[in-house]
């Protein structure tokens, strides 16, 4: 009977991968397969219990929903566009260096705007036409932006950071400190390999203007920068950085010791006065963002929990844990390459990473790893996989702006991301 249950678990996992590749709705797939597995094992209530348990995880809801609410406020006030324009304004005449610098800018902006697709739209609208007009081929122009969209792994608003922090019972700044070495190692690898890729593909042609086919989009006037507007997306980040270090002990900075939700809410309130936007509009957008976060981000966490409940009912989690206990190398490879490969084929690192962390990372101490270290390695591996996938939302946004195939963009980002994952798996974890 136990063997039959394990076979069902394997078939369930295959079904999830197949359906996600077919672009079926992620939450429906995870919940559906999880319910079926629990029903086969005659424990359907386990799936329902896990669903309701995940619905009310206070720390996750506060951090993720408030962060998305703040992101919506930054979008409606166009503060995100002012930040991008401020960062990119000095970059018009640096030639080939535009490629690595665009990656750096996108990476930094993604920390403030953790949505990969949202960040791609904000940065790409300015940078892709600039790159193309400066002699960078369209595919590399899109790739330079797309490659930087894993910077969100260092964002306090990242769902994965909140998820691991809640699991390990530590603060979000604590898990970001754990992630920082991984993020910096991946940053350096991608920066170097992307630049080499641009040279090998001969994607920079001095004196060429590849922007002509963009028409009016390439000649649109950039946003006139308001420095105060541009600083608004950074306000919660600055507060949390100060509050998470010894700087908060300085008498006039003691107020910075606060949670992610409070920092995001404070940033939104400050935006009312700086941008002089209607408080009603700000409030409406903030709650709209919170609702979107619960539906889209918390929803995936809930759905992944139901799927994991199905695997537990089949005994798959215990079986995998027993195998991994006898081989640290399997844990390293499983915690990085599984989320990475799943993200490549599905275009989203969320489902695979949430499922892995919910199933395996909770048992990290039994496997000889810290929960934060294993959980954050899986999170960045999923983000790197998404940044290699031609069907990721961010890839499609960049391809649309550059008017090329997403496959051409992914061909240029994939080598750098694969090497970065290998470095994390074999040297950082």
C-alpha cells in the first residue's frame, strides 16, 4: 500500500509539471492535484485543513499584502518611472557599457519594485530604446533588462523572503542577510557572463541605430525627473535597512525599528504629501494592491501548501527526507536545480520554490542545513530559472518592448543564470 501511495505521489508531481508547462492556472493545478492525492489516501480533510491554515498566516499576509499595496501606490503616482529615469539619465553615451549597466540598474530597481514583470516594464520602457539607439541589438537590449529581474530576492517585499522568515521564525531582514552572499555571487556571475555573451553574439555595433523599427516609442520624451518622487520607492527599503542594523540605536533613528508592513504603509502615507496625490486615490490603490497580493501571491502559497499536504498524505515527504538525510549532496542539488529547472519550463519560480520550501526546507535541520540558508538558496534558484525562461512574464514584456522573440532573449540570459545556479549549489550552499 505504501508503494502504491508513493507511485501516486510521483504521478501527481508529473501531472503538476505537465499542467504548468501547458500554462494552466497555477493555483488550480496545485490545489486540484493536492486534493486528489489526499482523497486517494482517504484523508481529504488534510487538504482542507492546510488550505485554511495557510489563509491566516499573519506574518505572511502583513508583509506581502502591504508590499504590493505600496507597489501599486508607486505605480499610480509614477514614482517608479521617476526612479528609473533618474538612474538611467547619465547613461546615454557609454557605448558597450550600457549592457552591463542596464543589468545593474534593473537589478537595483527590482529590489525596490520586486515584481519581475512590473520592473521589466518600468525599466525596459526607458532602457531598451536607449540601448537599441546606442548600437545594441534588440535581443540583447531586452536580455540586459530581463537578466536583472532576479534582484527582487533582496527585497523586503519578496514573498519568498516572507515565507522563509515565517517558517524559520526570524525577521525578514535576517533572511535577507542570509540571501545576500548568494545574491552577490549570482550578481557578479551574471554581470560577467552576460557581458561576454554580448561580445560573442556581436550584439554591440558602434554607430548603429537599431531603434528605428520601434517608431514613436523610441523617440518618446523621457519623464522629467522629480528627485523627491524618485526617492519614494526607496523609502521603505531605507527604513528597514536602518532599522535592521545598529544605526537604529542612534537616538533620532530609533523609530526605524519596525516591521515590513509598517514601513510600506509609512512610505505610502509619505507619498501622499510628496506627490500631492489625492489621499482617496492613494488609499484605493493601496487596498487594490493588497487584494491583488492576497489573490495572486498568498494564493500560490496556499495552493502550494495543499499540494504539499497531498504529498505528505502519500508518504512522499517522509520518503524523500529519509533519502536526503544520507546524502548532503542531494540536498544541495535538489534545493537549487529542482526549483531552477521547474522555473525554466514553467516560466515561474514561485510554484516550485514554495512547494520545495514547504515540503523539504521545513525539515532542513534534520538534513544538516539551516532553514534560512536552504530556503533562500531555493528562492534565488527559482528566480534565476525564471530569468532563463522564454515564457516568463518579464521575458514577454521585454520581448514586446524590443520587438523580438522571447526565445532570442532567453538564449542570451540562460548561460549566465545556469552558471550562477551552479556556483550557489556547489560553493555557496
